């Protein structure tokens, strides 16, 4: 019985060493931080503006990605597109954000206006399909065609 207990202890110790070795070799070093996404500046209302400046609460990864990708056309798009009366009510920044969100969401296969309405309601709980459909439709046609 003592041999069995000794053998079991050796096996458990080897397993513990193997787990510890795996843990330490598979960890990424703590000092290598993720590289932040560039916060590009584009001309908005006649002056260079970054995503963080246009959307003061801040830009999450998806919004920053969208701004970096389509922000160059954003000023002209929001000012010249017929986004409906809801766009006039919520203003430039909110209209720009909805347009960028429409572009980003439409990049994902299988996403429709239904998912966009759900996304839009996070910032605009009063909005329904009639209010946000112009953003979905126009952004995909003119801000980010081919997405």
C-alpha cells in the first residue's frame, strides 16, 4: 500500500509540474500591451476632427474602426444625404455615428435592418425602423458602398 501511495504522489507531483510549466510558457508577457488603434483626424465642419472629438463619450473599437475607415467621407455624406427628419432632430454627431454603425454592421454577413434597429436603440431608445432605415439604406449606398 505504501508503494501505491508513493507512486501516486510521484504521478501527482509530475502532473503539477507539467501544469505549472504549461501555465508559465503559454502566458503572454504582462509588459506587452495591445497596440491601440490609431485615432485618425478627418475634416468635419471645416476642421480636422478625431473620433474622440466628434463623439465625446468616446469611441469603442467598432466605432473607431468605422471612423478610421469611412471618416474621410463622413462630413460630406451627413451634410448632403437625405437621412430624413430624424437626422435633423438628433444632429450631426448622432447621425454620423448611426451612419458609421450601419456600415460596420453591414460588413457582417447576415445582418439586416432588424439588427441595426436594435443597435440604434442603445443610443436612441425612441427610434424605430422608420427613423433609422434612411441611415441603413443611404450609408450602405453612399458612405460605404460595396460592403
